[in-house]
C-alpha cells in the first residue's frame, strides 16, 4: 500500500480502539521497551500523546524515564517552518495543547538536537525495513534527519509491521526499532 492508503487504514483501526485497549496496549509497549538495550543513555526525546488521535499513551514511558532518572526532552512544533524546538521536561515546565491538540511545552530550557540520544517516534504504520508512515507533515522526517547518526530511533505502534510501503523516499530516515504490544522489531 501507499502511505496515503496506510494513513487512512491505520487511522480507522486506531479510531476503533477503546480507551481500555489503548491503555493496555500502551502499557504492553512500555513493558516491551524495558527489554531494549537503550537504557544507558542520558537524553531521551518523547512525544506527548495526542489523545484525540488515539496515539500510544506515553505516560507509562514517561514514568520509566523518570524512574531511571533520565533527562526527558519534549518538543514544540512550528507549523509554518515545520520545525520542532526541543525542551527539557522539568517540574516547572508548563504544558498546553496547541490548536492541533498537541501537548507542548510553553517554556523551558532548550536542548540542542545534537544532545538527544534516543527518540521515541510516533507513527501510524511501519514496514519490515523500518520505514514509517506518520501524519504526512514531515516534522519527524526533518527532526530525525538532524539527529546524530548514532541516535537510537524507536517507533511505537499498536499494530504489527506491514510487509511493504510502496512509496518510501530515499530521504526517509528508517527506525532502529519499532515496539508493538507483542513484539520488538529490530532494523539494520
């Protein structure tokens, strides 16, 4: 399937999930993450859940990161430039939903992309080669392209991998891992 078709398909699959299913699947994903060999880093970039789009609830991952005393980085999106600015999440960080219901930091200490060592990546679908389908705005494509080559990119998905995505671009940055409630996919 092409990205456009995959977007529609996975948005409808997500829409059919109940709140309880989302919570259970999100917790299972967080438990799977504990099996990954990525916990020796310091700076972890985490997306804050857009509840209205029934995304993976990252609250469980937030708790793991806090429990492991990691530096948590969250982003603010600029829809004109399609760029993200990254901020350290602290007790003083004020978070507010923007016009697209994305929870974002209102203030804080800016973190350069070069310091980010692990990125948890939102997605709608992914394939067996580690390519992902997002919402199509390109925020994460641009952000991941700015990251160090050794930055670990971990997709989070309620659903298993697609065999193939027809229209992968050469500029698409593949994931290192994608974690689902029942499986960890590792890519080269």
